[in-house]
């Protein structure tokens, strides 16, 4: 067995970093608190599994043996990440860690105590110790269900000349979204070189910072649109922009929500109409989400410009969009014009539209029952099956894969009309791959055989460019299912838009003989395991 004294110093440091890894800021990669990697599965307020007590850090590790302790005491940078919960013993430990960290910048992360959810005085006591060294704080994380604002305001009289990262997660009640709220007092006196701001579930009605590289406002009340855009405009090196917000109103600009027309809901009279968009040439990730409460994130789209290499993630639920999101946003429109291959998946009431190159993802909730016009019962605010393609039209889409997973007990009603609208939104596709259960296949096949009118009011078969059709069955089809597919191909051929190549499982001989009259190339494949 190798003794600790025989291990190289760098191995001992790696062991410590392995322990510290579970103490990092939420959503961050190992060993790099200031670097944010792309992680589509990142969850902003899920910190229950990260409540690591302060004793599970370098202080405990430094008592493993004398050799290790001597090593730790000569490495001040190993003591700079301080995670603390609201308990009295932590004040002594914080003092010890700060003393041993030398003059290195500090990373402070405060989380709720597992023993008490109301440890305000203990947290304020710890903050009084930390505030004496506020000039060394480079990263500040406050992840508390309650009292986050009070803890943050305890630093309002402190100087934070090194603060580069501010991470706040708290609990915002729905009624707070529309209530007047005082500005966070730290912003009245603090001028910092902030580069990263992450705020979750908080009223954040002032944003007096420029030169940001990451801005995330999640389920929060943001400043008015013109102030938010001012921050974005003065952050040309912004790499990540994540918004799920409701815009706060000026005191003189409040108006009854019922008087706002749906078509003008994203307009803001305080934003000059002729002002050029903010150019974000370094933007790597744009993530916008709207729902019935936090409904204003899409308002920034007409006012920003970004490269086609930006990964765009759009999410909406509980509503139907009044118009295309790419309307007025030249960057999003240009990105959409370069999408040739996409995947559409329906998982019960959730729909996903994804393109990998360029990176575009649209995630939305669909209604159980679809209505032609909004304002009809439960379909008033819920999206239709086709709304993802209408939100960002894809004019040069040539290849589309569709996967339908519909639980009969989910309440979702599929029918011919829903798929007709879906296929009408993608008239340019030349190759279609469908993964469907036999119970739902008839809706797909009859929709593809539908006669519709084009822009010139001429009657044509839907998706007139379709030449290659791939059908994957989620269960063994019946003879009726095969006949439905044969009739679909026959109708398209009769309309002058026949399928040139069909790939699916082996047909019964009688049906295949009839199918060969409509489809010149039939490729038989085995059943999916």
C-alpha cells in the first residue's frame, strides 16, 4: 500500500480538487468556477443535492496526516473557495480559511442550512466576517430559499472591486412579479468589473452593468426593456444570454394588461424604432423562455444581432404566438434559412423541433385539443402541433424526421387536421422519415394525401416536393395500416407528386403488388428491435 507521504504533491492536490468538485457553483464544470460550459440539461434552482457543509472541505482534509496538512498550509489558493451554510461554527471556520488563503481572490457560496430554513441571523453573522474581506471577493453565490436580498444588501456598504461573478437563486412568489419592489441596494454603491450575472426567481429591476460575458435572468422580474437592451448593447463580448423574464414597468408607464393588444405585446415605446440592433458577435448561446407569467423574453429578439454559429434555444408554454419570432430579427431569420435537416418529436403534450447544424431548438407545450382560432375553451392559450414551425419558419428545409410518442392516457387528441397543419408548415421537404405507432399512422398518411391550395390558389398535394418516404413502425402494423400507406402513395401519385422511394417493413404480397404501381422503388427493412 502506498503511503500518503510517498505520493507526489500534485496528486494530493488533485485529491483535494476531487472533494471540492461537489462544492462548485451549480451547473459549472469541475475545477473551473469562472468557466461556464454548454449544458442543455442545466437546472437553475436545483441545489438540494449540493448542500455540502463547510467541514467537508480542505479543513477536514488538512487533518488527514501531518504531511498533507503541511502541504495544504503552503498552498493558499486551495483555501479560496468557501461554501458556507447558516450555522454558528462556520464563522470560526470562515475566519480560518480566509487567514490561510493569503491574498488570493475569494469565491464565496452561501446555501441554506440543512438544519434550519430560517438561519438569517447566522448567515448575517457569517457575512459580517466575509464583508471585512470584501475587496478580495471575486465570485459571490447566494442560493437561499429566503433572505437572499437581505444577505446581498448586507454588502451594500462594502467595496467589491474584484467581483466578477454574481450568482443569486432564491424563491420568488408569483404575486411578486407585478408588485413594486425596491432595487437591490448593492447596486447603488458598488461599481464592479462584473462579467457573469445569474439571477433566478428574483425581482431585478436595475442592471447597471456593462461588458458582461454571461447574463442569465431566470424566472425573474427584469428592468424595463430599454434598460435591459442598454446592458446588452454595452456587452459586445456577451457569450451566454438566458432570459425567462417579465419586464418591470416605469412608474409612469404602467398600464392595464387587459388594454394591451396581443399584436403589440412586445412593443416598447421607450425603445427607438430606428435604433440598430445590438451586435453580439461573440454570442455562443441564446436561450429564451416564455410562459403565462414570465412572458417577455422574446421581446429582445428584434433588438439583437448574433452570428449563425450561435446555439439558439426557444421555449414557450401556455400560449400561442401572435406572429413569427424571426419576423424583425434578421439574425434568427438568417439562421432559419440555413436549416436543411431537422427533427420533430412529440412526446405526449410536449413538442421538440431540433436542428443540429445550425443549432436551433424549439421546445413547446401543445394543447390536448387543437382549435382553428384562439379563444376557444382550453385551446385559447395552448400551442398547436405546427406552432414550432410557424414560430421560426424553415424555408429551405429538405429533410425532416418525425417521432410520435402519444400515450393514450395522456389526454392528447391526435387527428387528421393537426397533421395537415403540420405538413403545410414544411412545404419544401424532399425526404420525410416518420417513427409512429400503427394506431396513429392513419392520421399521418391521410394528411400527406391531402389536396391543399398553394400561394397561387392552385390545388396541389401537400408537401409537393416529397420524393423519399421512410416509415418506422413502433409496433407490428395490421393489413389496414399497410392499405392506408398504399392509399397515401396512390393519392400522391395521382396528384402528380408521387413518392419515388419508400422504405419500410415488408408488405403483404397483394398490397405490395398494388403499391408498386405508385412507387417505383420500394426498400424493405426489418422491424425495429
